């Protein structure tokens, strides 16, 4: 692995680590900002790869990540938290317990999926070993686990955005899909976050409802 | 050729958009209904005048799906006009019809576009445009149902995006027409097709990712439930089928669909709310159609007959449910009785739509199911064949026992239902019978 490949590997690993940070924090606002940090890291990766491969598409992708994920999604989600509730937390959480379960779930799923499916994939020269695919997989499962383990609407939205971030990372490493499609996907996700933020205003937590059982 | 290659598909997308613009002048209800009629006409025209493959990919299968979407869109817009004149509505009437139009456009876009990436965008857009429709009659339960719909479906559809990336990785293209006529072989394509079943299957009622379905169907207003059950789930099924065509995984698809049918039959046994009951019936029908698509050949014909018939009968079932809800103010089966005495038209509509949804002869769905079961047997899927037959009988008993009880058990209710709403429900429930009659005539001709 040369130096550039090591840097790419390092940033990709930081994307996955940011997922653990989001999982481990109980402050909603910190979760939202954790998602922004994760998106910044993905944008940086996209820029690096864009310059390395002289690909304008990857550079535009990085710009879109910054505008739509880092700025706009952060803006829409933070706007739904009233000023006096800036430090609101998910009180029922047992963070150490969640992190341990999360770790077991993620490690098992990623090892199995990578070992049996993705290890034989051949990536582009600038990226090198296929084991870098472990990071988007970890991020994807982190998002999934976040949705499953939390009751707060905000955190579940973050889980969904995290899954989408994993998909961008996956696409960047495998083969970036055409920009027009990528742009449509970004706009779709943004619209979904806006719609979700309407529900956040009405219902900030989710518990079992008797009428919806069975 | 009347239109050039892209004019007609674009026009089909534009008509509801134009109806939405009238939002500004307060005529959106009427404009939506007129747009519905024009859309049905255009979809029929599309059958005669199919455009060449390019930006759009339209064959006989997609035309049938487009016809289904436009028809249910038209009937639902008519029903909505009356329904919301008598129900409290959380969002404004104008916003409701605007979202209904956007919802229809996103489904039509998914059916017309010649690109798997943009199909994914279309499916995701259906979630965006329809999520707020669920909370039209705002209450705690509908908010929870809408949220479950958003988060479960979005997470599932994101999972499906892995299959899009893998297809692009292996083939270097996402063009539908190119891919379904190609013969790429790769283990990653196998993975892509399997993932798409679980990912897009979230939206089309595949077990175990179906959990949003009964919640959204039961809490959405009846015309929206009709759109969900009648056309949204089939549109997701259409995308699954198109991806399946790239690399058919017949055994996997047949077994997963069989498991889903068995589970739907089990869930149906203990349902005590009529809208949830119809939602699980939708799950059963979608998976029978999935088996038909997976088997290919006559199975596809069976699936198309089943889906066409199901879209009308399920729309009829949900319109009838809306009428019953107006009459009894309850969603529980036990709270509904004496329907035939109190409101004979709604009672007949409910009976017919239940017969249609449960595959009773001579409704169209019966013929669709028979063709699929025959194909299943012929292709030596003996265990799935037996399991599906047992499940279908169980579903038939569960639905028709409850509906008969609601219809004929003694009871008195003084509330009245709007006659137009009753007639819309009745017409919807009669269409599958007409489809069945048409098939019988065709069979008579063959004999």
C-alpha cells in the first residue's frame, strides 16, 4: 500500500469510527453533528479520489455531499429541535450495553459478508485492496443498528442518513454511478429528511402502539 | 406512429403535474379527476403506440402496470373528493390532491424509465410523496404508522441500492433494456438479484420486511390505502421483476414468496380489524404474483391477470372499508354487523371485493391464481405448491368468514353513507368480475 492508499484507508476507517461515535452518544444534537462529520469525511475521500483519478464526477459528488448532507440535512434536523431542548438526551439508553451489542452485531455481520462475498472483488488501482470495503459495510450496519436500537425520531433519521452515506462510500470504492443518478438520489434523500422532520415536530419518540399490533 | 418516441410517456407524466399546478387557483380536485380520465386514455394509447427504447422502456407488461396506476388514480381521486367532504382532514384539501398527483407521477416514472438507478429514485420518491398522505386524518396512531412506513421502507430501499451498485459494477450500465436482454454471468449479479428481492421487497410486502404494510394500510385514509394496495405494491413488484430478468434466481424467489404467503395466511387467522385484514390479503396476492413472475412463461400471464384484477378488487375493498368506517366509526370487525340491512350497496361491494381479493371463481384473480398454481406444479415445485394451496384456502376462509359476518349478522345502524362513495366502491369491485367474464369468453372461443 502506498502513502495515498494509506490515507484513503485511514479516512475510510474514520468514517466507520464516526458511526461508533454516533451510536455511543446520547445527545441528539451531537448525533446530528456526528452525521455531519461523517459526511465531511466522505466528501474529503471523494475529493481525493477525484483528484487522483482526474474525475470531475467525483469532485462534483464531493461538493454535493458538502452542500446536501453536511449543510442542508444538518440545518433541517437542527431546526426541528427547540432552543430550550438543545441538550435533550435519550434518557432510557444504556450506552455501554448498546455499544457492546452493536460491536458484536457489526463485527459478525461484516466479517461474514466480507469473507464470503466481497473479498474477491477487484477494485480500481488507486484504491487497492478490497478489504477497504469493510468500512462502508460497517457504516451501513451501524445505520441499521441505530434505527433498530433507538426510539427518538431524530436518531432514527440519522441512522437512515448513515445508511445512505455508506452507499456513497460503497459506490466511490466500487464504481461511481453516473452523476445524474447520484444527484437524483441526493435530492430524494434530502426530501425524505424534510418530510421526516415534519413528523419529528409531531412525534419525537416511538413506542409500541396497541392499534398497530398484530 | 402518432407521437414521436418520447412524447407520449412524457405526456403521461405531465398531465398530473399540470393538474397539480391548479393548486394555485383552487380547482385541484376537479383538475385531478379530469387528469385521471386523460391518463387512462393516454395509457390505452400507449398500448397502440409504444415508443422505441431510449429514455423510456415500455413493453406490454409496463403498459398494463401504467393502465392499473392510471385507473386506480382516477377512481381514488373521485372517491377522495366525496370522502374528504365528510371527514376531518389534517392537511389542506389542496395539499392532499397535490401529493396524490405527485405520488402518481413517481409511480408512473418508475414504470416508464429505462434505467435501474432512476427506477430506484422513483421508488424512493413514492415514499416521499405518499408518507404525508398517511397522516391526512392526523392522530397518534397514524403518525406512528407513517413513521414506520418512512423508516422501514427507506432503510429497505437503501439496502436495495447495493444491488444497483453491484449491477453497475458488473455490467457498467444501468439501462434496463440493455440489461434484460444481456447474458452477463457473475456471482455479484446473483447477489444483486437476491438483495433486490429483500430491498425492494420491503415495499412490495415480502416477509419478513413487510411490517409497515398493515400499519400504513390501516391508518391511511381509504382512498390512499386503495392506492397503496392496488398500485404502489405492484409497482415495487415490477422493479423486482425487471431486476430478476437480468439473472433469474427462480428457486430463491419461489421459496421466499411461498414463505411470505404462508406467513400472510397465519397473520390473517387472528386479525380483528378489517383494514389490516385486507392489508395482509394484499401481501398474499403480491407474493402469488411474485411466484408467477419468477416461474416465467404462463406464470407471467397469470401474475398480470392477478395483479390487474387485484388492483380493482382491493381498491373496492378499501373504498368499502371507508364507507363502513363512516357508518360504524370503528375499524374492528366485531363492531360491524348488519351491513346488508343498513347499506346494501356497500355490503355487495364489500362481498364482491373480498371474493375478488381471495381468488373466488369466476373473478379475474381466480384465473390468474390457477395459471400460477398450474405453472408451479408443472415446474416441479411440489412443496411450495402444496404450501401455497393450503395457505390460499386458509386466506379464503379467514377473509370471507369475517366479511360474511360483517355483512349478514344482525345489527342496526342509523348512519348514512354517501351514495356516490357506495357506487364507486361497487364499480371497483365489479371490474374483477368483468375481467373473469372476459377470460371465460376467451376460453369459450378457444374451446
